[in-house]
């Protein structure tokens, strides 16, 4: 078993760190709000540290799942950062959904210290994290990936290396582009079905069995119809991810018209006060446009 630090105990990181402890690893956690780290340590009979450097001390692996590029830099760099405490040969695994540029920046700094690095954003939402059924898309050297994969297996159903550092983040961008289009399509279909006098839940159950099926339809249609949007990944975070995707696409000379439009629609949801609603809340925008009550 390995000695591991886990940095960031949000809706994803908290259960992910728990799976590592359950798998038998020695786990020390760090969270910006220390009370949450202390709660995790009490719940899992683990340890917590007040700063990333102390959490990372002498660890074989340091895993991070924080908010964005700047959050990642804040837990990695500086005298209190994880790199200040990591031993040579250790591997830093970043589960943050961030830019490919920051992945390369952190990896380059790690290489100078003799550290490995894998960018490993995840998909599967809060339920996937809690159930240990995440899809993990990775970038890094084959050696670093091979070292980290058995550790990530504690909370993964699929883990694939797509190339060198940054490839994991680029793959996650493709994932978020897919989700944006799918959720908007489902929102329109359910809104249409309801206004056509159909039982939208019944329609969704049937469509999910055919070519129109998807994870989002199978897992979110009923809650979308019921107007319940407290199932994990928030609109605010989706807009952050789509912003990264659109900026990267611009640099590549790639047009993403649907993703750009849905990003604007998520902005409308934020304006409705739904920044912390989950991403399936796009349907509320359609209801408001029609004049239906939220």
C-alpha cells in the first residue's frame, strides 16, 4: 500500500480520498477549510494537515482535486505548497478540471525536482465519486501513468492515458463539450414533451432505450421534470470548464458553435440565481422563456 496525500475535499475529493483509505492506503488530507479535513479524518480514521507541504511530506503520491488553475498553483507552489514537501520520485496526480497549459506548467516544475506528474480530470459526477465509478482521462509519461493507475483504481471504473501531459485535460474538454450539447437537447425534448401534453418522464424512459439514450437522460430526466437541481456538478463550474474549452478551441482554430451557445444559456441560468444548481438546470431557462413558474 502507498502513502498518499489528497488535497481538496469538495463534493468529488471527499469521497475519492475515502476510497483510497478504504483500499488500505495511508492517507493524509488537506483542505482550505480545515474543519472539513478534520471531519474527513474523524470519519475515516485518517490524518489531516494544515498546509499542503505537510500533507505531502514523504508521500509516494499526492492527489489534488481543487477548483481551477489558480487553486492548483496555490496548493502546489510556494513554501507551503505540496512540491516543497514531496520526495524525489513521488508522483503528483491532478484530478482538477483545469487548462492543459497549467498541467504543463506544473509538470515542468515537478520535473525539475525529480517528480512525476499525471493530469487526470474525472467524469461521473458526485455519484461517480461516491460510488467509486469515475472515468479518468490521463496525460503524462507512460511510466508515471503506470505508477498512478493502481492507486486511481480505488475510485475508477475506467482509466485511460491519452498522451503526454495535457492530454487528460484536453480529453476532459471534449467530455464537457459533449455534456453541454446533450443536456441542452434533453432540456428541449422534455420541455417539448410536457407542452405537447405528454408524460415527459414516460417519454424519457422510452427514449433512453433507443438511439436517443444517454447517461444524462437515464439519470437526470426525472429530476429535470421535477425541477430538482441539487445533484452535484454546478453551473458555475460548468461555465468555468466551457470557458477553458472555448479558449482552447480558439487557439486551435476550431469552431464550437453549440458549446458557445450553451455556455451563454448557462449564463442565463446564473442570472436566474442558479449558479449552484447542477448542469441539468438548463430546462429552467426554457420554462422561464415560456412564462412558466420556476
